[in-house]
C-alpha cells in the first residue's frame, strides 16, 4: 500500500488519534452537509460517489438515502475505517449498495459519465493538483449530474468575543505550516473558480459554526493542535507553554469561537442538446 508524503496531504491517516480527529470534524460539519444534500434532492436509486470519505459519515447518509436501489462508491487512500466493524457492529461495506474502494484521486480515474452526485469535503483544498482532480470528477459525472465540493476559508477561525487576538497566533502557526504542505486556506473559493472554469452551472454559499470550548467540536481543534504541535514548536513559531495554554482555552466551556467558513459549491454538468437528463 502506498503512503502519503507530507507534501501531498498534511495529516497522517495512520496517526493513533486520526479516527477521533475525523469524527469530531464530522460533528462540526455533517448537519450542514446533510441539509444541503437534502435540498439537492438526493433520493432513492441515485448513483453517488463520495471521494476522500474519511470516517464515512457522509457515505452512510448517502447509502441510507439512496437505499437498496442506489449505488454509493466510497473512496479514500485509507479505507480501514470504512470497512472495519466499529462500535455499531456493522460497517459501510456490509451494505449491498455500497462499494468501498482504495483510490488515489490524484492519479486514478473513476468510471466515466456514471454518477448523479459526486461529493468531496475538505479534500480538494489539500491537493496541489486541484484542477486535474476536479476535471477527473467532472468526467465521472453523467450529463446533468451534480458535483458538490466543500472546502473552507480559514480566515474566520477562532474569532471570538473573548479578545481580538484569541488563538490567532495558533491559527497563523498551524495554517502557515499546512500551507507549506499544499493546503490552500482559501480552498472553498478555489473550488468555485474551478467549477466555473469547467463549464458547470455553479452556485456557492458559506456557513460557519459557533464552537463551545470543551465540546466534541472543540475537541477537533484540540486534536488538530496536538497533531501540529511538534511541527509548530520545531519551527519555533510558538512554544510548548503557549500550546498548553491554548489547549486549556479550547477545553474551557466559557469560551466560544467561530469555525472556518465552509464554502459549499455545487455545479451541474451540462446536458448535450437533444439529450434528456433526470
Ligand atoms: C480532512 S479529511 C476529510 C474527510 C471527510 N471528507 C470529511 O469531511 O469528514 C480528508 C480525507 O481525504 C483523504 N485523502 C487525502 N488525500 C487523498 C487522495 N489523494 N485520494 C483520496 N483520498 C485522499 C484522507 O485520507 C482523509 O480521509
């Protein structure tokens, strides 16, 4: 199995706390994603592709919504979390309408002109070859199919009534290093431009979440900082004592802060003249 280099993807899929980091991320973003998928009309029988599925909550929602007559292809570089039976006693891969596939979206094709819906959240913003990845997803859409990308603008992260500079040194250090590993802090804006350039009929909107210290959502940011900690201190950006204090601030229910803005971009692939689409 290939490994992912730091230049390609900033997080380590085999880190001991990566499953918890992914699940707490789902706790922040899933409600808004499901609401938007509902509005898009995802329904029984749809053929869907979930790319970079992580811990699989969106893929589960799609499998449930599309039902036994649907088809959901679920991909990631690391599929262990998607196929292992977890605390529920069943795994996504047990569902007949689901196929879990190890797949590298940077280099491997999908079946052409197949899917009614392709979704990827917090994936494209990490990949240096974004335009190629989006072109590959567009090829996999059937005419009239929807490409739904969700990536962030990180400029709002940790904005708080607490103080003007609440955790801003931590944000600047962590996101500065992520940028060196290929992450784009304005990834959601880039998605919009890429879908327009691909000739899709495109709309976009943003959402942010208020996070309370000590919550599951706050835990996600604590795990992000734990993961980035040694890189931040080795680079001399922030010292250990400051990181300890930041972790305490994130654990304190008296603190509230704003998440990144999640930009949801939806593009419809044109239907050639004379053809009919769903
Ligand atoms: C930040 S996580 C987001 C997970 C999930 N989409 C979510 O929002 O809950 C990014 C995911 O993309 C996967 N990934 C990274 N590079 C990839 C690639 N080149 N091809 C497929 N998946 C990739 C990672 O393994 C990870 O599961």
